[in-house]
C-alpha cells in the first residue's frame, strides 16, 4: 500500500494552531516561550509547548481555534479519494495530537496520527507532553518525522511527503522528488538550495498529482 506522510499545521490545514493562539489571544507567556527557543535557550518542543500552555480560554473558544485551522473544503474529499485508491495517509506533526484528532474527527476522517499527546483545560491551557515510549519519539521536536518516513519506506516502495517548514526538510528529502510536495517557507528554502520538489498551494492538489500518475 503506497503511503503519504503529511505534516499538519500549515500543510494539511491553511492555518497553524501556534499562530492562532498568538493572533487571537496574544498571551505574553507565548511570546516569551518562542523567544527562548529562538535564542537557543530551549528545544523546539519546549518552545511550542510553552505557547500551547499559555492559552487561557474556555472549551468553546479552544474548539473555535480548532475550527480556525481551516483546511480547504476539498481536503476531506481528497483524503477519501486517496484512501479509496489504496493510499495510506499518515500525519506526522511537531504539534499536538489533541487538536489534530479533534479536527480530523470533525472532518469525518480516520488517519494514523504521530504527534505529541496533550490535554486542554481552561486553567492550564493545552499541556503537551513528550512521549518517550512512542515509536517515533524525538526529545527535541517531539516526533521524529524522518523516522516516520523511513518506517513508511520499509513498508512500501512508494512513499510521498508533504510539508511546509524547516522541521519537514529532512523527512521530505528521503522521498523521490516527484513525490515531495512542499509549500510555504520550506518551498522557498528548497528553491534556494536547488532541491527539486512539487509546489502546492492547497493540500488537495497532492491527490490530483498522485492519482493521475504524476507522482509515479
């Protein structure tokens, strides 16, 4: 069974949960947490976890943030077309399983999710934790995306990857160029590096490429 491994925030969705917290709530602790990461004072995981934990709102607004991740209306149908054609779709994310699972459930989709676990409460925000017992644990980013891809490649010769940020770069380079689907800032970086990839604007374009044979 061919496998598509996809990043979630900003790739599968049009928005990023991290950005939505800062944009809609702008907690001081969020900006300080990300400043610490950028200054090299904490890991990427700790920086993102600090932003998530800074959120102070009720269940209804937290759920509204999940809705605001805003996948395109065509995304769910594209997933189902891929699955119907025999593709396995796997999510590999440096974000949190809490909102990923909630959004996929709202979309009526059942996908394998590799992301760090978390629990939301109004008093504590979204508390995301490392999962050292997980099969793809990484102490710096939570999830080892290249390991997810290597596992997929051990199961099938045809593997595709979709991503949008620097945390996706290494994983994306493991797959064949015609099955490397990239958007946003990672696309700009790979273009400067002269690395071939397929540029996408919307996640559902991936299904179009893979199902018409372009990704063979």
